[in-house]
C-alpha cells in the first residue's frame, strides 16, 4: 500500500523521498505551525497573568491605595470600600482567566508534543526505508519536503 518513491532533485545527493515521507513532512509542518500558535497564546496568557499580578501588587502599596479620586488611603467610607472590592475582584478574575488559559495552552502543547514525537518517528522510518542515512533523515528539512508536494511533485 506504499506509494512509489519520488525522484530526488537534480544535483542532490540525498536519496528519493517517498510520497508517505512527504505527507508526514507536511503533517509535521502543520503541527509546527499549530505549536507556534499555541505558544503565542501561552505567552499572551503569561503576560496577562503578570500584568494583573503587577496591578495587584502596585494597588496594595500603602501610598497607592486610592479607592477613588477623592478618597486617599485610609478612608473607610462605603464608596471607597466598594471601589476597592470591585478592583480586587476584577484583578482576581483576570488572574483566574489568564491562569486557566495558560494551563489549557500547556496541556494542548503537551498533547501536541506526543503527536509530533510519533509523527517524527514515522517520518524518520519512511526516510530510512528509502535509503536515507540516519544523519540525513535527522537533518531533513520538513518544510522543504512538505512544500515539494504543492510545487509540481504531486502525491502518488
């Protein structure tokens, strides 16, 4: 059920690449793009968490506790207490949301890493089966091999 090998590019010293290896390279390329998107979400969540934590830390400094523009620190009026409580609750929910988003992204990356590892194993096996050396297979450019599918070399 395996597809015939694709001819290697002219002037290249590497062996032919099977259609299966090209398809696995394309899948790896997609997985790397997906990982990059998750990493961006993870970094954004971490930034939001850090920013909220800084707001909390700075807002609790004795000279920064101004509950509203007219009430300095130490004013215990109901309006200032409500304002402070609202600010603390908003910061709490920002921290909670950022933490949950960060944890979710971490779990997605963990699961993706398992899929990447399995796909890499299959990709290396496919290259080794067509005569690539272990060194050539480990140094193969998956993006280059994946793009060859759409550049005139079609799947067979």
